[in-house]
């Protein structure tokens, strides 16, 4: 009997959990009673309820904790203790700040004030709405902290983006969808925006950790912020590069991803596109391979198999160069000629360039 796979469980963003903690604290401050559950609104208007992990209060301030549940998403902040302290203050507004474990913005390009807490726009609105539901009037100060946030941040790209000392409080929908491609795409666009704001003229798009290491070895003169793990979102990265005035893109990848890009596929996730082995057969002929070799490549099982055939036939460098040239044409065309492009193909360790649009890159890294 065929067993239907279990649906992946959604979770909650750091922004949603912070808003829940803030409302619990504001309610405890108002009622002078501990809170066990709290209800908040998502940006969609949907209402959701959270358990309050702990809650303390006195007549001037209250602190509450909500533990983040990321569902089945492999989120480094899963289990984080989003903590909010609400204090009565002067005036009529809501002042929002970051405490321990919430990163501080040190570079422009994130849409946040340099020197301020890394709490994005949507979570800010959610937190203000949440506390105002409990305390509609009067001045309030809300400090969001994550006691273990600095350690969690070491497993993110925050430091490269100029967010130091902790995690970011993020979220656009309030909901974490497992293995969220939307969140990855957003992080890619954000990384390119940070570069543009710093006046860095070259973005290096890498498909993963191995290719990023190879790219850094190939281009050691570039600042760390230039290197972006683009995953499957090359098209999104190119569009953002155009928007922020980045003039050059360097793409570093392995044979399979490059084959998809050469075919004009800019969203290269395996569920949405396949390697065009016929195209790799054409590459083989253009690189000097005979008809039999081209047919063998066109019948290969995978992009890696095609790579191995080229290597066996002594055609790897020529075929790699041709494949990179075709990817270069696609990238420049996709950017409508406004962004220059160079391309390097690395081996499957990510350490050696085996094809490139620049002759001086071959064999490097």
C-alpha cells in the first residue's frame, strides 16, 4: 500500500514570536498578572495563539518569553527564546529597541537604520500592534532580546551583511514555511542590496558552500560581502544587481547548474528544471568533440556524467570554456546588457577552475 508522506509542519517567524512576547508583557504590565497564553495578529489578519514560557512583572515593567517553533524548517533560530520587556514611558509613542542577542545593523543596504536593532519593518509593525492591543495609550518602550541569539547568529550570514552581535528579527508573513524558497530568495536579494549600498561593484554568485570557497580563493582581492550563496535564485540576484547599480556579476558553479543557466533557466531548483543534456551535446561539438562523443554526452545520465565524459576524452577545458561562454551570454542578456558577467566552472570539490570565460582563471583556486 502506498503511504502518503506526512505534510511538513509550518512554524512561526522570529517577528511573530517577538510580537507575542511583547503582547504578553504588555498585558501583564496592564493587569499585574502572569500570562500563560497570548493571541496576536499576523500581517494577513489571521489571529494565532501562543503559549507564554515565562512572565514576570511589577508596576513599571514586565517581561515575557515565547519560544520559537520553526515547524519542520531547518531554521537556526528554532527554539530561540524571544523575550520582550515592556516599560511605561513618557509621551505617546512606542519605542522599539534590541537587547542581548538581537543584532545591531552596522552597514547600509538593509532598509534599517545603521546603529539600530536588526528588526525588520513587518515585525516592527506587528510588535507595535501587539502592545497597543493591550495598552492602547501612553508611552511604551519595548526591548526585544534573544539570550542565545549571538551564538545562533554564528550559523547565519549576518556578520557578512553587517549585522553584529545577534540574530535578525525577521518575517514578512509571520509564518515559516518548511525549506522556504521565499526566505532564501529574500536573503539573496538582501545580500546584493547591502553590496550596492556599500559601493561594491562586483557580486560573486556561488551555488553553495564549496563553490563559495573556490570563488574566494579565485578572487581574494574582493571583500567578503561580494560573495553570495545564490542557490537557485540567479535571476533574482541579477535583477537586484541591476536595481542597485552593481556593474559586474561573476558566477561560479559546477557543470549541472551551468548547464541549466546556459539553457536560459534562471531558477534552477531541481523540481522546476532539468539539465538539458542535448545542450551539453551541442557544447561538446562546439568544443571540438566528434559526433560519437557528442551523442554520448547527450545520452549521459546527469550533468556530472557529462563532465566525466569530457574529462575522460581530454575535452574538459574546451567544453568547460564553451559552457561558461554560453552562460555568460545568458546572464548579460537577462540583465539587458546593464551588468557585465564572467563565469567559472569548478570541479566537484569546488577547489579547481576547469573552465572559464577568462583564460587566466583556468586551473586556479
